[in-house]
């Protein structure tokens, strides 16, 4: 591998790690932040606004990278992320922190899809899966190190440095990309899809607010009446309808609808959506089983989820070895089968099931997510021409975000349904929670079967059959 390519890869790994660890590191620091700034009732908005601005901006950044180049969009995205980070660390109240987290989220919306697009530009098909595996490992490492680093910073320095620590790494990453990543753009007049950007922003904002409001069990702090919820869903429907009309007619649409005519892209994005629904069901609700049913502490809850962060990068790395030998369909079915197996095994756990056995189940599932997440990304970006890779990659990222958001709403509603069902007869709280979480795991298992069936329809191709 050329030295310049190695440095580009290192730069992308650094920025991916920053975007990934930001999610876990701030969770550890939030109690100290609330003690310092106040505004406990607004705490959930610190997470919600980051999710919102990331999701809204992702497809916009992806299209802009196709129009104006990856390097420019990457630089702008990292700059926004760093400005938001510094401002978050300097915040004097919770309102300021929420506003600056929105800016940070806008930057993160560019980092994730453009990182994958640069990888697709720099490497050929055979190499992409290996590098995507390395990038996926950053999420696993961040999942393990985030709480530890966050706890250390809060205990021995100050919560402000949870945000300030991003600055040196971000600047190094920008310098490396600026110096070593070269790209050539076709010189022509660009027609920016302003109408698509505006209508999409309104539609996705309304939809996410509605979904976050439905998730009362997770305590998002975003509460709307039934009439307001109906208005939000109605707004989302109307503006999505207008958005798709604009996409159909615009010469350079923000989200080219022809992408959905590509079977590899449509099935990969559908698979990414469904597996993300399952993922949030496991990561958000398995810790509740450990703490509320087994009566163990937060450390034990972390132990049951940690194998996911270990199995994921291993599965991603194995994926790069399996694709050239067995083809993409085999890898997709292997990953989907492991997720389905792990999801079904969770439906049989009881309060007597050992933590070690639960951890083994999650490890198996982690392998499955490593295979599927890597292959979905590689297939999506390798099935389109270079000038559509940004749009295709951001579509994949957006569907993952929506999958997790919708999954939280579905599983939260399922758990609440069981809890409210037993409110009348004062049943033992632990037994009710166990029943509710069992219902959640059953739904996740059913979705895993649907996901496996959907992804089984992906065309069986070898490396040479994809766009390069």
C-alpha cells in the first residue's frame, strides 16, 4: 500500500473514531455536565439534537460530495464538528450545549458517508471490504473505550475536555487528507437541488421528532399530544411526497431515485435498515434485562453488550477474506443467519440464564453485524458510478439511522404495552419487566427473519461484476 494511501486511511480511521466515541463518551459525562450546567429536564435533547442534525444532513453532504468533491465536504464536515466540539466545551448552560451539539451533529453528518465514499474512491473492490472492516473496528473500539475514557476525563480532569479532546485529532486528520488525498472533478456547471434539500429537511425533522416523542420508555423528554403527533406525521408525509416529486424532475437530484432501480442498492439499503432496527433492540434493551431482571449493576450490563463490540470488527475483517472466495451473497446470508440465530437464542433466556451464555449469544450476533454492515456498504457503493457514490453511501447511512430511531419507537411501545397490561393486578415488577423484554426479543427475532429473507434476494456477484 502506498504511503499516501496509508495516511489517508489513518486519517479516516481517526475521524471515524472521533464521531463514534462522541456517542459513548458523552453518556458517561452527562451526570457531571448536568451538575455543572443544570437543566436536567433538557438533558435528553443533548442526544436527540445530535441524532437529528446528523440524520438530516447526511444525504445532503453525500450529494454535495458528488458535486463538489470529497475533500471539500470532508474538510467542511470536520471543521463544523470541531467548532461544535469547542463550543460545547465552553457552554455556560444547557441551552447553549444543545445548540452547539446541533452544530457538532451537522459535522458528523458529513464525516460518516464521505469517509466511506473516499474509501470507495481510493481502493478497488477487493480492498474495500478490508478497509471498511478497519473502519468498523473503530466503532467497536469506541464502544469499549468510550465509557472508560469519559469516566477518566470526568474524574481526573473536567467534563469540558470530553469535547476539547477532539481538536488535536481532528486537525491532524484534516492535514493528512488535505496533503495526501488527490481527486479530479469534471468541470461543469452544477445545479444544486435546493428544493430537495429544504423539503427533505422538513420531512425528516418532522418524522424524527414524532418517532422520538413516541419513545417515552427511553425518556427522550420530547413529548407531544396525539394531535401534535398526527400533525408531525402528516407534515412528514406531505413534504416527503413533494421531495420525491422534486427528485423525479431535477437534473441533479439530492437523492437520485434511479438508485432504487439498482437491485444491489435497494436490497442493501433495506437490509441496512432492518439490521439497524434489530441492533437498537439488543443494545438498548439487553442492559435493562441485566439490571432490572437480574438485579445486577451497570458494569454487568456493559459486560453483556461488550461482546458485540468485539465480534463486530472481527466479522468485518473476516468479510474481506470471504468475499473474493465465496461472493457477496454467501457473506450476506452468513451474516444475516448469525444475526437471526443470536436473536432467536435471546428469546429463550430466563432470569436463571448465566451472563456468560448471554455474552456468547451477543458475540455470535456481533459477528453477524460485522459481516452485514460491511457487505451492505461495499455493495452499495460498488454498484453505482463514481459520481453517485456519495449519494448511495449517504442513503445507506440514513437508512441505518432511521432504522435505529424507528426500532427504539417499536420496542419502547412493545415494552410499555406489556407493563401497562399488568398495572391493574400489581404483578411483581421484575416478572413484568422480564415478560416485556421477552416480547421485545421476540419482535427482534421476527424482524431478523424478515431481514434474512430480504437480503437473500441480493444478486450473487463476484468482484469483477461491480463498478470499479
